[in-house]
């Protein structure tokens, strides 16, 4: 019997270029947070997303944390964010002593609904955090229109949306300040890592200082600190991987889009399956190709489908458990309802869709799903 390979949800694709860069760090002793790869990775990433500044940090979470801190978020403030997102988005708000205010998603993008943001604004609203879920950009014009009267800044979370575009403008230059993750399953990776981008000089200086123990960036004097900062510095070793990955980012983005196009064509007539959205103005990078499974129409629940796919050697992941359903947060949102997020969580399943996912694998996954449906 021929053994059938298990299909992973996503895995990094590394090449000899990453190895050569890392070896240069090791051979030259530039293994800490200074070195040419940090500078080149930051410069290249800023160019790629069309931002003036890019500042490398240790993760997507610390990118969000340091961006909120630079925007002055603190105790008593409110930050509006979608409930359908990864928990780090709420945690960084809480860690700064502020309150996460949750809004539901809209079905057409699965992202934060700008109309609901308007309804949740209060005098304490300090920042709004649009998250480009699974690589589809948020309706930024509508959001900015809501925020314009009070000039409320935005922190976009592009952790899942490297290379995505809104009306032709890349994620990373759509907001006051932006955050990215380079975790191993992301479109480009440094193992662990993150980036903050912004066009605002003062915010960039604040992030530079905060990432490095509150170092006094204006005086540039050793051991002089003018605020309480963190050590969120990425290493040259990680940036060495990141720079090689950055050179392939467009290729990886196109790969994700090809995988999505193929899944769409193979699954579009399957009863009970809703395909991921792509607005005409959007370039969705389909970081995770995610479908919704309506159990009654499909013939089995999402959980049962995941079990069956697992038995067939196909890895899947459940869509996010919304923040308002997390036991650590639920008490704060009793009585509020988020029906779209609840549906996305109940029905959403991520299918294999990494940089390494092959056409043959997509065909096998789709055929297995179709064979399990009522068709
Ligand atoms: C939307 C979103 N924000 C933030 C993060 C946190 O990034 P990291 O895991 O690099 O800390 C993730 C990571 O998966 C994410 O998906």
C-alpha cells in the first residue's frame, strides 16, 4: 500500500537564501539586535507596504502592544476592535490598562463593521483597531468616515494580511500605524517576529524608543531613558531570515491567491459551504483559506467535517473563538450580541493553505469535502 502524505495546514517555505543569511550572522558574530539584516529588512518592508517607517519587533503581539503604547493608550481609555479576531488583539489593550470594546463583523468581509464602530464610540475611545481577518482588508474608507469628526487614530492589524490591498493601497499604509506578525505560519516568517509601520515621524520615534527600554531617541545618549519601555528588539538572525523571505513575498502572496482560486472553483457548488469573501475593491491574500459549513445543508457539522478530514490525513483548524466567548473576557460582554462572529466561529474552518500547499493537495482536500457533502 502506498502511504498517503498528511496535508499540513501551513508550513514555512525556506530556501538556501535564508541559510546563507543566517550563516553570515553566525560567521560574523552579528547575532543580536544590531546588524545589516535588521536595517535592510526594515527598509525593504517599509518600501513593500508603502510606509515611511518600519520598525522590527519580536512578534505581532508586541507590535500591537508597542503601537498602542506609542498612541498613548492607558488606563481609562477604550480601544474598539472586532470580537472575531485572535486574542492578542484584546490582550494588548488589557495589558495597557485600557478596555477592549468589541464590535461584530460584517458578513461581506468577515471584518469589523464600521457602522457598529460608530455605535460604540464614547468620549473615552482612544484608538480603533481594524484587523484584516484572514487576509481580507477592512472597509477603511467607511471606517475613516466614522472616525474623522473626532480624528480618532487607527491601528491596523495586518498580521494575516501581508501584501493585501484596499482599493490598490497596501495594508501597512492604510492606518495611522500598522502591525504585522512573522510567526511561522504567516505569509512571510522570521520564526517569531513582527513589524510596526507608520508614516508619522513622532510615532515612529516613540516606537523606536519603546522597543528599546524607553531610550531617549532625540538625544541619542547612551543610558538616558525618557519613558518606561520594553525590550522588543528583533535579532539580526531573525531579520536575516526575514530579508530572504521578503524577497519572495509577492510570490507567496500569488501562491495563496492561486490556492484560493482553485479551492473556490472546486467547492463553489457544494451544498452548505460558504466561500471566503473578496470584495471587488479588495486584494484578499487568503492567509488562511477559510470556509463556512452550514451543518444542516452540508450534511454534517463543521466539527464532524474536521474530524473526518483529520481521519483522511488532512489538517484543519477551527476559525477564531471570538473574544466575547473567551472565558477570560466573557463576563465583560454579557448581554451584548455578536451574531456574525458567532456564526463565523461555529461554521468556520481553515483548510490547508500555506506557502507549501500544492495543487494536488488542494484537489485532494476539496474532493474529500465534496465526497462528504449531501451531493
Ligand atoms: C490577527 C492577529 N493579530 C495578532 C497576532 C499575534 O501575532 P504573534 O503570534 O506574532 O504574536 C496574530 C497571530 O497569529 C493574528 O492572527
